């Protein structure tokens, strides 16, 4: 698609055309992996691109049509829900969760969340009830609730689908959180790439205000006033990390804070702040609606309930799957019709690389947790190219404050390039692991700490692949080194 855009716009990737009308730039995942190839034009999505579609779209732009008039309404692609055990994606009845507040004290709401065993769905899986309780106990005249809709982990798009199909459910979850902790102000931090969702969310907020479900005197057992606004991010992955997000909300550079205080103690504007993921708030609302017991009956002992998984890559049915925790990896691959998988990246580039020997592993806390991204690759893909792509991502997205993350990811990247060129030895694999350990141990935030995961996992789990890509002789000579090419320039100069 790169060539098609370059041909039609006259702009080369990374620059503008001569007239300055078109700029054409590469970016990381835009949250549309189930309908690739996709692009954002003036922040409006265009999906399932073909060279012909690019031609049509660019022709319309050239005649002055605004991007908004030619963009696509992204599909939701909800492919699977577990029948009567569907918990999150069942039909949404607006207000069904909120009306319970008339009967409940704030601590009773927290107790329900604790009883249900809800874990944070943003990737860290921290117990939500404990977070809400701690925030409640923080004494302050002002508290905030923040919904983390940054969804920057490549291959994840579940939050996009939740916000597109039932923004009201997420808003209800935020209101329950606010009632529980004693907050009166809420913010949805929406990634810039989802700007096209902003109007829909704001319209839903307006509907809620009209119904009296937001604003002053919301019907509840205790006096309750709460309102929400939407604030856009600016496209940085690290701003999904909750403390970098808070800095970004305050208009500061999006850098993770030191761990002196948790956001529930000192968060937005140094006030206690509850930060939860979109899916966490949606599930909290379902708990109030359906009861903690219902959720406890689903999933496994340590991970009750269901989970939204965004599946993309080499399968016939990419999209959203609501699975009960505990489902076997092989069963999920069968559901999405991944016919010849070779490698699955679970939880995005910062997650776990999984080989097909692990088909029987179960997706749950007891075995293999999945934050939401599930990328399937078959044998036609080159493992090193995938790892190099992931590494490019971390290299670009590191905020740069910690040297191990900033420089270490650069070194990992260069080492992968060396392997790609066929110049790698066994020693390089060892060094990749050593650098990985240094980065993990010495980085301030999860970005650095998780960035070497996929490389280190892959080296362990795909020995047959790396055996073919490195020189194992131990000679320390680079077998792939092209001596003839290296001296060609010299020989030509000598000839002259
Ligand atoms: C680099 C990085 C990026 C993150 N991105 C997101 C994100 O896009 N959305 C999200 O909910 N959590 C993200 N997190 C996790 C948040 O820091 C935090 O744990 C989460 O918002 C808490 O909500 P939860 O308890 O409901 O999961 C990220 C963490 C790191 C280290
Ligand atoms: S680990 Fe990386 S992204 Fe995180 S604070 Fe350090 S430099 Fe920034």
C-alpha cells in the first residue's frame, strides 16, 4: 500500500509532496489490526485498503473533499461470545448498572467488585476492588476518575470496540468508581488515533446528563455528583502507562513518574485518582448489573469472568472474542480459524511469544495471562522481521529518561539487524539475553521492563529457527560476512 499512496499522492514515505498538500508518514498500530491495511487521513480511518481504493480516496482528496466525508466506519468484528456465559458484550440496557446505586453504600459497591474478583484489564491485572478501596481511603477534598483509553499496545483494539458499541457501559463503570471513591470529576483519556470516536462518546455523555445520570444529584443512596470530559492524547504509547498519562493530562511531557506515590494517593493535579482501563470499567458495570456471583461462576478460580481478546494476523476471522478465562490457546486458534499458526504473540510486543508446542496452555492467571492483543503468525512470516518490527516500536516509543531503556533498545535493535543480515553468532544470542536482563532490571516503567520479552522468549522457544540464522561453529567468524562485497570498492579503486 506504501507504493500506492506514494504513486497517488506524490509524497514519499516520511515526507510531503511538492505542493505540500499531502504528507505521508508511518506510525505504529492505529488500533485497526482486524481490518488492515488501514490508515488515518486527518485522523479519519480508512480500512481494508487496496491500490484501487487508495487511488479513489486520493482522487477525492485532490478535488477538495474533506477526509471525514470519505473515511470508513470501522467494523466492530465481534466474532465470538460464549453464549449464555457472555458477560461483557451482552445486550446493553442503559442505566441498568447505575440504578443499583439507589440501594448501595459506596463500600458495598467496592465489596461487590472485590467479591467478583475483578482484575485490571489494562495489562497489569491489579485487583480492582483493592485499588478502589485504597483510593476511597485517601483523604482529599478533590478526587478524580480517569479512564485509560490510550490502547497503544500493538494488536489491541478491544477498547475501541467497547467505546464504539457501548460507550454508556464504560461511562456507567466510571460513575460507579467515582461513587465508590468519592470523586466528582472524571476524564476519558482517548488516544489521538481514536479521535474519530470522540463525538460519539461526547454525545453519550450529553445523553447521560439529560437523563440525570451525570451532573449534580445523581440518584444514589449517598449524595453523588459526577461529570466526565474527554481529553485526547497525542500519539505516544508510553502515555498509556498510568503516571505518564497523568503527566500528559496535566499538559506535561508524557514521562512515567517515579513510584513515590501511587495515583490513588497522588494522581492528577496531585489529588487521589482512580485510573482504570476501558474494559475494567465496562466489566465493573456488568458486575453491578448481573451480580458478583455470576462473574465468579465464570472463568477460573484465580481469574473469574471473561476477557475481550483482539485477534489479528494470519487467521480467517480477525476481530473481538469474548472468552471465558481458562480457554486453551489451541481452542482460540481454532475459533479464529488460524489454519497453520507457527507463532503467536500474546499481549502485544511487550507480552509473551508462544510456540505451537504450547497449544494446550490455558489463558488465565494460573497459566498465561492475555492483556488483549493476540497476534497470529504463520510460517510465511519471518520471525526476525517480526521481532525487528517490535524492536523498532520500543526504540521509537521509549521516552528516553532511563539509559537502559533508551540505549538498550537501540542495541537490541542493532543486534537483530545483524542477525537479519546473516552476520550473527551464538554469542549474539547470549548478548541479546544479557542486554534484555539489564534493560528489564534497570528501567523505570513497564515499557522498558517488558521490551525485551518477545526477543528473549523467541530465542528460547524457536531454537530450530535461530539454529538456521546464526553461525554455531564458535569460530567467532561471521559466516554470513560477504568478503567479496566488502573489498569490491577497494579493488575497483586499485584497478583504476
Ligand atoms: C508502556 C505502558 C503502556 C500502557 N498502556 C496502557 C493502555 O493503553 N491502556 C491501559 O488501560 N493500560 C495501559 N497500561 C497499564 C496502565 O499503566 C495501568 O496499569 C492501567 O491503566 C490500570 O488500569 P487497570 O487496573 O484497569 O488495568 C500501560 C502500561 C505501560 C507500562
Ligand atoms: S523505561 Fe523507557 S519508557 Fe519507561 S521511563 Fe524509562 S525510558 Fe521512559
